[in-house]
C-alpha cells in the first residue's frame, strides 16, 4: 500500500513538473515570437543582441532592486573601477548644457600634459561628433589599450577655432578616497566615493596621515557612494568597529546560505575615533 502511495506521489510530481516546464516553454515562445515579429515589422533596424540584453534586464528588474544585468562593456568598466586603474587620457568629464565638458584634467596624465582645461567642450572623438552622445559613450571612446592613440577635437570658450589633439592613452590611477584633509584643528574629513580593491589601503593611509596632523574626530562622507567590493567594505568597517561587532550579513533563499562578517580588529587603527557619517546632506 505504501509503495503504491509513493508511486502515485511520484507520478503526480512528474505531471506537475511537466506542466510547469510546458508553461515556461510557452512563455519563452512568446518572447521568440515577439523577436520574430519585430525583426520583420520594426521601423528601426532590429538589433537582436540589444533585444536579448534588454529582455534580461527587464526580467531582473521584476525580482528586486539589487539584481541587474551587465553586458560585456558594462562588466569591463565595472572591473576597471574596482581595480582602481584604467587606460585613457586622464580627465573628469560631465554633461553641461547638453555638451560633454571637461570638468578637470587629472594631474600628471596625458590630458594635463597636452593642456586640456576645465570648461573645454569635447566636440569630436576620433572624428565622431559628440552631439547626441552621453558621457558613458564618450568614456567608452576615450578609454582603450595602453599606448594606443585617440584624436579629440575641443571647442574652447573664447577661442574661435576648434583645437585638435592626438593623445596617447596611458594608465590612469583612480583613487576611491577622493579627499582626505583636516576640516579644522581637531576634525578630519574623508570622502570615500566607492569600495574598490585599493580602498582599504587608501583609507588606512588617509587615517594615519590625518592622525599625524592631530585628528581627534572624523567626518566620513559616503554621499553618492554606489558601493563596490564587499571585502573592501568589510575591511574599512573593521577599522572602526569593536571586535565581534556584526559588519554585514549575506542572506540567501535558505538559512544555510547566510554568511555573517564580524569585525576582527586585526587591521583596526590604533584607537577608535568619534565618527560623523554623512550620506546625503552636505556639510
């Protein structure tokens, strides 16, 4: 009797799995049908790769705000940001009045050496107009392999003629501790813009430098920090928290997937400083 019951349960389970699989296949067929329809009837040129990437991104958005899809280029740039270096010409750019504009060249980089200035408008990159380009598109064109060259055309305020430069790309170090200075005689100020591979050492060096200058309390600014490497965030937290304090937990679908990270105090600075953390409001 028991064997018959078990056999019946197995059969029911198989039928449920088959039905679920059939339902999934039906949904996927709808996606394939939509792709075929757009390929034939879309007014714009149909890009199958973009269609698939957009579909995956849309699916992940239905799960939670933390699940995202990165294409190959997005992933490459994320790795560059986390490692803390990339190959380019070395300048900070932003969109101003609809134009891609140089905010500032980074010291001791190709951009600084050729004389690029704050306020210069990037008019063309390798002959391609930046008229309808966003900053991500410009960054993609400006970055490349070390030693390769990029041609840029600049429109400089107060200069009638366009300026043309050919710049050789070089390794550009990118610091995650953007600022570290004494705000007053007792108060240190550190701005951490992301958590990368070198963030722990940069933070430790900044703390030691400010302590030598008499720092007794610290303003740690994480405003607009998008996150980054978990191990870097845990390391930096360990510099401030007492031993045994829970830093962060990773939770999965089951309880066995949970991982807890505790402060070890092994890398902690000499003493704990009174800490003011700001994430949104300016000082």
